[in-house]
């Protein structure tokens, strides 16, 4: 193979190489699965940080996530968790999601992870959120949503779809006792603890940032010239 085929092209000027310390990033994170880098375009590799901590009031619930693209989990550090420090695994296209803590009420339990999600290089990308019955484990709710990445742009222009829609979908689930009632065994499932995941906070801050950026850009534009108009005496 020729040397030219082995060479890696220089990065685009609008996508410079970046580095992030996952522990420093998660210290300031406002959500679970927070993108560690701003690149969410087609073909991007999107590492997302997540950190969980046990405690007397800890309650993360359990849901299922489906993605037409692969996701890889790397555990940077953990104690009292189902995952161990350094563990790497590839999640199924449909996979369960929870805190992975053995005992959520144990304040000593914690985990710091990175879940890397791929963005489709071409064609549509679809994700879904599903809930199973707490009693009989039958699926009681599922919502699919379009997660096709933008061709260009960064997280500021295009907030991470997974987080934005997860909050919306589970708000719908929580709002209706009918949706939470299992058709098989009749059990009424409790609302999902959305606040513990920070998705709503991420959505609110993303909308605020987008509005602020638009207002700043508008304020920076030159004002239209003022023209004098003659009036009849």
C-alpha cells in the first residue's frame, strides 16, 4: 500500500482537534451523556460523559434506548457498580439504561463513564426510548424519533438530539397514567425520574444559549442608516 493511502488528511479548519479530561468535564456537566466535544455532524464520533452517585435519595429508574448506530461504553472509574474500572463493551442496538449501581442508596457507590455514540455517515438515523412494566417486564411504552445528524454545525447550533428527545418522550410517558398502565398485567407504573438525568436542564440551557447567540449576532449587525424626510411647512 502506498504511503499516500496510509496518510491521514489534515483536519478541517472548522473542526480542529480538541482534548478533554473526562473527570474535569463531568465536574461541570448539567446532564447525563453530555457530549465532551462539540462535533455532532454526519460521521462524527460523539463521546458522551456520564457520572452516577449513590445516596439516600438516589433514584435513576430504568429505561431502554434503541439506536440504529453503535454505542461503546468505557468505564473510567467505578465503585459498587456493575461495571468495573477500565471495562469496555459495545452495547446492543436495543439496550437497557440505568445507573449501573448495585445499590443506589449506598453513598459509596459511584461511576464515571464515557458512552461513545456514532453519527450516521449517510441516510437516516433513528433512536427510540422504551419503558417496560416494573411488574411483568412487558413493554408498555415506546417512542421512536428521528436522530439523523446535521451535515455540518456544532452542538451550539444543533443540540444533541438524544438528550432533547429523551426528555420530551419521557415527559409524555409521565403525563399519562394510561400510557404507564401495562396492557398485560394492569400494573400502573410510576413516573420516570427525569430530573435525575438532567435532560430537561440541558434542553433549557441549550435553548437559552441559542437565543442568546442569535440576539448577540443581531446586536452586532450595523444599524440601518437613518434618512431625513422632508415635511411640508
